[in-house]
C-alpha cells in the first residue's frame, strides 16, 4: 500500500505539472479542468487495480506459507583408503513448513547415508550371524549406515523468531562449531537433541548461541568387547559384552563469532558435558553385571570439556584462510585438534563452470585412553560423533595435508574430490593410509 500511495502521489504531481505548469498565474479553463478530472479518474482506476493485485499477492503468500517445502540432495561417491575401495550413495530429503508468522518446522531424513551399493538391510541381517561360541544369533547385524539401507532422522525441530531477542530452536538440529566446521557442521549432519537460542548482533556480524543438548544420537559405534553372556580376557577375568568408548551425552555449549572488519571474523566455542552418553548397549555403563572392581573405575566421573578458537580471514576476493584449534580434557590429560584451510574461489550450483580449490592441514592428537582393568577406554575429542563437515577429513591420531576441489559442469551438478597427502600417525610419526574420494551430487 505504501508503494501504491507513492505511485499515486507521483502521478498526480506529474499531472498537475503538465496541465497547470503553463497557467501558474492564470485561472484554468473548463477544458483544462475536465482533462485533469479525467486523468484523476484514470489514476484512481489504476490505484484500484494495484490494490486488488496487492491483496491477491498477499493471499497467495499466506497460502504458500502454509505449504510444505520439500527438497533434497543425492550423492554417489567413490572412496579409497590404502588398498580398499568402496562405492557409496547418499539420499537426503528435507522439509520446511511455516507455522504462523514467526515459527517454522524443519526436518531432514537421511534415507541413505553413505550406504554401500548392493548391500541391503535384509542381506545385512545375515552377516556375522554366528557368535564366538558358534551359536546362532539372528539379532546381530551391521549397526550403522555403512552396512545397510537404514533410516536416519538427522533434523526435526521447531524454529521460532523473536524469543527474548533470539532465534530459538527446539528438537533435533545441527550446529556449526568454529570457522571450518571440522568438529561439527550443521549442513552435513544434525543429530543434536535439545534446545538452543541464537542471538544476532549488528545484523548478524556478531552472534552468540547458547544451548543444552544431548550429542549422543550420532555417536559412532566404538570398539566393542564381544562375547555371548560373558567373555574371557587375557588376564583370566570375564565380563558381559559392552563398549569402551565414551561419547558426549548431555552438554551445555556456547558458540560465538565476532566480525572484526570486512576481512576477518573470529570464532569461539565451549562445551561441557554433564551426563553420560545414551547407552548403545544394554550392558554398557552402570548396567554392567557380573563385574566386581574395588577401584570402581567403570565410566566414573570423566566429562568431556571442550573449548575452541577459530578465525576466518579473506586474503583477497578469491582466497580465504580458515583455522580452528580445539582442546578436550578428560581426567588428568587432554587431546588437541587443529584444522587449517586455504581456499580459492567457491563452487556455486547455480553457476555453470564455477569451481573451488582447497588445501587443508589437520592434526588430531591421539585420544586419551585408560585401562579400566577389563579393557581400554577411549575419550576422543571427536567423541565418536559423525558431525564433521563434508569438506574436512579428520580422524584421531592423524596429521597431514588434504587437497580438494569442487566443480559445477552443469547447473545443479557438483563434482568433488579429496586426496590426503603425507598422512602420518601423530603418536609415533609412522605413515598412515592415504584417503582418496570422488563424488557427484545434485540438489532437487
């Protein structure tokens, strides 16, 4: 309506200027007045039409806001580590729906997530069906996405605007930590169950996000102590089967960024775990049975305490440098992780021929471990979580370079490649297996 009023005022001004400009000092004739009245009548008709169009467009916008916005992406990927290679596929479906003026529902369903070609759930059920005692166990199957066509709800949350000055998210969501997102990237993976409030300052140049959530839904399956009802260890003791890797459970987290100038932005993050991760085995943690240990060292006390700093700096219009450092402390030791990336240009799915190149360097020290008399517990800064960005390549006890490229040969077609270089183990400095990958993906 404001624009329509402006148009009317402009047209009236023009009309008066054209018709009365020459008679500023003389009384208008009846013919001139009739002509002006005709023009005003025509302008009113134009305004009436504009009002109708505006009303129709507003109704369509309201109707459209009630519709489900469904989109997704699909990717085929070839990867090789050492002398082993695999073809995998990923299919994700995303939905969004406006709920009122300030509330939205967002969800994402990973129908497949790096599933191997030709391996279905039904086939996977029959793998490793015999336990160590040659007893049939029909319940054993691949426990993660690498083996079967399982489903994964990575995102399902309500997002609300203007909640005490913040954007509030409740449910299962993703969140990016740091400049590179090597530890957690919202676009790549969700799986964080909880609540977070994000405060934008100065139009988004600065941001602080505070949340409390359970990070265990995406916990990878760690080293498993096998056995039927019990297993005998080298020292002659025995225990029921359980996992020996400690992931993040319920945790308070705070992330922030501050734009220093047009070239530089700094990042900071902090996470403190308060309660243990969800048990991924009925016999894990406090439910261990048949074990007596006077030192009571099973899953006691240790909490992940992670902090990080990062920077993003534009060297020129085409070259950007990003870096993150994170540190995790458990018990009396800590583990550190560094990721640096030098990036040239950027691929854009809407722009044919666009491309990007990146040369990264990462160093993830060995995880903290301790012998709890029945096995080795692992406390990793990566927490066994599948949270890291598709752009990055991180793994415990690993250091070295990664070269990557992204290219858009056709609209909405993206070809990506990664190659690790000079990879070594950080604890002993020995050579580690190299990683190669090539993928093609599209969005719809």
